[in-house]
């Protein structure tokens, strides 16, 4: 694709995809060192360590389909990272809570995310990061507008 003055313009979607693939690979490889997956680690990070999190709130927090989330929750429960507790108000509602093992794993995952973000912030100026966030927000908005027209 050519832009003004005939310089080559990178496709925005290609930059997004290759960047996300690299970040995703980094998180997956780090999770594998702990016999886990990046999605499992993300799930643990989205569970409130003190109060737990309603199962119905987890999917939207992670942008993940309910059927996939059900499998992840079952796996985390079977492996002793979480347990389910029924709410006192509605017996159909379930709160996902962390076990001690789950809390430890969540803390390790949080450390990995914090370290990555710190490395990014060490190398990229606050102004550039702010511009990046604004641009990404607009790209998300544009993609959502296109998706909602379907």
C-alpha cells in the first residue's frame, strides 16, 4: 500500500496482529514455565483476591466466550486454583474465589505483567505512551463501529 509521496505504508492491522502475537507468545512461554497457560493466568488476574468475582462478570472482563470460560474455570478448579461459592441472595449465582495456590499463582502472574509494563515504560516516553493509548482507543472504536454495522 502506498501513501503520500509514494512511501510504503504499513497496514495497521498487520502491526496490531504481529505485536499482539509477540506479546501473546511472551506470556504463553512464561506461563508454560509454571505449567499454566496465558489464559489461565489472565483469568486468575481478573478474580478479585479478597471478595472473589461473580462468574457472570468474568467473561466480559476478559472478552472471552462463555463456553471457553466454562472450560477454563473447570480446569482451574480441578487443579486447585479456585473454588466456587454460591451467593446468599441467588443460589444460581456463583462467586469464583482463589485458593491459596490460586492466590500465589495470581501474584506471580501479576509480577510478570507489572515487569513487562515497567520495561515498556522505561523505553517509551509518557507522551508517546499517551498517544499510543489514544490511537489504540480510536482503532478499537472504529473496529467496534464496523462490527456493529453487521
